[in-house]
């Protein structure tokens, strides 16, 4: 089915076919707006009034979200390479490039209407990139066989300063201070203490039942988008002895997860948005859901939920008032 036809069908569903409040007492979500994009939206990061979307073959798409009900593409950068991961810091966007000769590309977005290329490091596959806001020197890349610490202090010539290999594929990364948490496909969660020498840096590991694809750390727990098995919750209070404490099955493939307070928001593939209550992390409970075409990435800010949807583009959702 053509993307335009699929999008039109979903518009019709959202306007005419949204169900009433479910009988099980779960929360209802509604669509605020949809901003179609030219590629296949993979991941999203937000800074200020703009959403930055890794749009696969559509490159970088920058969406003005100052009015969530009336969003539009304000700028874009089309590369010869496909972007599947993204992180924004200051006036730079770091894009993860999957294909051979991929790695990361760095773009300047000081003017969101006219982003331009700065530099790249392209010797590895790039799946996901994390850029701590209080760190101006490094970004951290889940690069398939490699977990890479990139020095980006000179953005024209980024270069790795540390790299770690695995028998699995590094797919997602989340960094807190000097501790790096990696989603490592069939190897589950691996934890690195970057304050230690390379030979000692891998300090903890916990298997997950599926294929760990992305990770979000909150309140001494790692929430893992674990593919077909849904979400895995790992207690990482002791980084040398992480413990799997719960799993939660989602309607489809769990691709990404974002945690705010006592709720975990999951981009669940063809299941769309799926939300669970994690007040008790050992026993997560269903909270609510809403269908989208194919949810790849997710970001939550204030009362709005931003979905990078493969077919629909940027979808903005909110919890329906009771």
C-alpha cells in the first residue's frame, strides 16, 4: 500500500473511528496532530520548539512543534546515507547511520531552517546515539559490534577515544554520569563503568528474554525495549549485579521506551503507543494505548507524547481528559 494511502486511512480512523473509553477502565489517548514526513521516521529528539527526526532515507527532518496542533517541517537535510538514530545538543545534531561507511554524521542546526553538514566518523555501523546535555566533549554510540565513545569537541573531525566489542549487537545506549547502559540484542543489558580502564570497564550484565533494542534508565531501573517479548525491567541499583525483575508483553515489537514518573511509554510497532504503570516495578500494569501505523521512536515532554511513526511521520498524542 502506498504511504499516502495508508496515511489517509489512518486520518479517517482517527477522525471517525476512535473508540469510546474502554470498558476496562484504562486511560484514553487522543491524537493532537500528524506531520507527514518523506521517509520512514525511526527516532526522535526534542529541543525547544523543534522535534528532530531521524527519517531513514528522508535524512534529518526538523518539525516546528511550537503549536502542537499545527506542526510543519521547517528544515531538513538529505544525506546520501540513511539516518536511524538521533541526539541533539546545543546547536548540533548527531545522526546515527546504519549502513556500511555509516557511524555518525554531525549537522549544525543553529538555524533550524537551514541545517548543514559538519563532519562524520564512518568506520562502524550506527544504531543509536546519546548526547548528555552537560557534556560538551563526548557522545556515545551503539554501533552494532562496537560501543563507541566519540570525541566531538572538534565537530568537523570527530574521532573515537574508546571502543568496546560484544558478541551481541549494541542497539541502544543510555549514559548517567560515567555509567553507560547498553541494549545489546541477544546479550540483553551490558553495563560499563567508564571511569575504569578499558579492560575493566564492563562491570555488569543481565540477560533479557528477547532482543534488547533500546534502553531508558530511571530510578535505579533500566527499562528495555526487548523486541517481541515487550519490555524488560532490570534493577540496576547495583551495577555489578543487575537483576531482571519483571517483563511486560506488548501488542507488537517493542522498539523504544521513555519513562516519566510512574509511567513507561512504549513505541510498540504496529501496536502504536502502549503505556504501563510502573509504580511497582516488579509488577507493571496496563495503563492505556492508542493505535498508530508503526511506532519506532518515542519522546515524552510535559503532557505530550511524540511518536516517530514509520508510515505516518511525527505523531503527537496526549492523554484524554476524564
